[in-house]
C-alpha cells in the first residue's frame, strides 16, 4: 500500500445506495470544488464491528455536514446487500437509519485504487480518507480488520485541515478546535513552546 496523502484522490464511478435509493454512476468528482469528502472503507455488511462504525458516523453526520463534508461509506458488497442491511434494525445488527451514501465496490476497483483491499479475502481494510475540496487526499488512516476507527478523530482531523487552510498555521499534537496553533517556522515553534 502506498500513501495517497498529497495526491489526487482516485476517481470512482460506481453504484451507491443512499436513503434507500439506488444511485447509478455515483462519482467522487461531483463534490470537487464544493465539499470535503470523508470516505471510509469497511470490510463487509452484516458483520460485527462494522455496524458500530456506520452508526457512529451517522450520529456525527450533522457535524460533518455542517463543516461542508460529505460522508461516504464503501465496502466490497453489492448494492443489494447494502439495501438489505439498511432494512435491518439496529438491535439485530443492521444499519437502519443510516442515510449517507454507501458505495457498492463489488468489482473491488475502489478498494484497490485506495490501496485498502485485502486481496486473498476480497474485503477492504478500515481505511479513512479525508479529501479536500480540490480533490486532494489530506489524511489517510488505515486500521486492521479487527480495530474499529475513532470517528471523533476523523472529525478532529477535518477541523484541523480547515483551520490550516483558513489561518495558514499548523496544528500541533493533540490539537483541538480552539486550541493554540503555530506558525510553520522555527520562530513559530519557539513561540508555541
């Protein structure tokens, strides 16, 4: 797997499911120049850690949307599987109530292009990519199949990206909204400490 940070995010044109509707020709480029994208991969529908992540992204969806970001999920399942999982209640492991787009990467091209496909298993690692409005990957975090991601960290990273874009400063370790930032110079580092 090679790092995509600082590179143009690979385009995709796939079938997606959103709000119970099947959407053909769903592309990344439709958001370019308009919105940030938080694209996250998960291994499979109807599994165990995955619904906890999808529901957690749903619970924070308004915060992401308020920051001008589109949240998009992707797995190597078909859109038919996504529809069935969306129609399964939460209390039995379903994701009923999730209403952001879910890409059907059945041909595994998107997972391959983003470098998260586990080829022998045919599933994606838990990759999270934050893509800016210019379509450039600004953050890439990939977890093993057994390790659920921290959705709050994705939100914090998006806020840090937007802060640096707006203020021209950099965000030090453990930066959170409202915390001290620094100028990207030796003098700025000294001032920070």
